[in-house]
C-alpha cells in the first residue's frame, strides 16, 4: 500500500491510492466530497487560520460531548492554525437540547458562549432549567438578563 504523506492535495492522495490499488469506482459518490458551509456563528481562533472546523452539534448528545473534548484538544494544540465555529443542531429526541442551545446563545450575548458551551457538554447528562441558571451565575453572567435572553 502507498504511504500517505502531507504532500499534495487530499484529492491527489486519493487518486494515487486508487491508481496504486487498482480501485474501480462503479457508482458515483452519494455526496460531493466538499460541502460549502457559511463560516458564521460563535467562533474561536484566528479568522485567517488555514483550517476552519464547523461543527453542527447537540449539547445533550453523549457523542457530541466526546467530539467537543476532541475539538478542544485540536484548538488548544493549534491555536494559530485552526478556527472553530459552532452551530447549534438540537436533535428533537433530546428534550433539553433546545433549551441548552438557548442557554449557550444567551451566554454568548454576554460574551461567554464558549464558557457555557464547555459547561453544557461537561454536564450533558444533567441539563435542566436550574442548571442553566446555576451555570450562568458561576460564569458571572447577569442571571436575569440571561433568563430573559433565553426566552427571546
């Protein structure tokens, strides 16, 4: 098997692997290999970073919580090279997903989106209205404004 290196584009590496292993594609790909997503939303990292990760996630999802830990490792390891953008994607079968998304947005209005983001994922099993208010207080937010913003 051909060795993978950082040389060339991802497409060139895939083409080389296909040629070296004589892979024949009989069906067209189901999805395009690249999907354009607007790089807007709560973000951290250098806006001019060469890599942008856009994550669609649910604060009550256990798998999303694991991904959040991995994203944190990547952004901590490459602070100048990676920009991270979070997009709320509350799943309908998680009853606290939408309220948690609202809590993160409300915290963001006071400049603490990612602080709330981290708290929500750390406690995804125990999300509820009391927890959101407690987390807001722990983050030093104006709790009354926070509650009002959650309702908006």
